[in-house]
C-alpha cells in the first residue's frame, strides 16, 4: 500500500517514513503543501498523513482541494495544533482522523491500520482468506495455523493481494504499492516476490492473470 507523508519537520518526517517502511508500506514524503498537491496528482495513494502548518500551502487547503476534487482517500491529520476548534475544523474539512504531536509511533501505526481497513469495509484487524491469515499489527502470517516467515516486501505484496481477492493487479500497480520514491526496483522484482510467496504458501494462492498481472482468487 502506498502512503504519502506531508511533514515539514525533517526529524519527524524521517522517523515516520522509516516506521511506515518497516511495516511494509511504500512511503513518499514531501515537505510543503505545493509538493503535496503535485504528488496527489501524480500518484494513487491509499492514505495521506498530513501536517497542517506547512510552507507554501497549508494542510487544510491541501485537504479541502483533495476533497473538492472528489478524493475519498483516508486522511490522518498529524499536527501540533491541539485546540478543540482546530480538531473540529480539520475533521469538518474532510479529515478522517486527527493525531496531535508529540505522538507515539505505535499509536500512529495503529491509526494508519484502522484507516486503511475502512475502504474495504474490513472490521477485523487480521486479514483472513480461507486457511491463510495475515496480521498487520504483529507483522505475522499463518497458514493452517502454522507461522509463515515472509520478508517485508513479501508481506506487503501479500497484504495488497489479500485486501482485494478476485481483483487482478498489474505489475506496475504492485510496484507502486510496495515501493516508494527513491527505492530501487529490479525489473523482475514482482515476479521474484510472487515466486517466493508461492514457494512458501503453495502455488494455488496467487494466480497469474495472463496479460494483466496477479490476483488472489476469491475462493482459496
């Protein structure tokens, strides 16, 4: 899944990006509102973590513009503005959640996971598909109750496919979901990850859709 971090503080931005990447998310980071709007026009994001006090263009303006253009992408406002009026304004402008600085990274990650569950209507924290279960919070995968050891990239790819069973993903879309800006992507990276997942889970869990890409079958 691809996330956009909009944060002008270098230390906060770097720590948030690192924490999210360690969870297997593809993360892009910009430091002002103008670059944020350019990124939103250029890339399909699953969620944005948005500071309000930004140079160039304020976070509320970025948020209002995105909503005015019909974007339904979840938005987590992360800001030092802790007054009730500021929280009300942010939520009324279209934010889905509001986190005040300073914050604990574990709480931020939990809020991100909760927001990412909403678009698919998923209420349970663990993704389940037949005998396969994936726990984003614990970064654990099991098959028939037995643990399956996956790399960070394999975990991210499997999570992407599990969230939309029956939906084919192209190679480029999968690359966008698990690699952020500046991360080197080998030409056959997705094929390598899919091969590794099939070896660890079994060949039937991920299907090749000829001329399109890969998908998790609706029925395991």
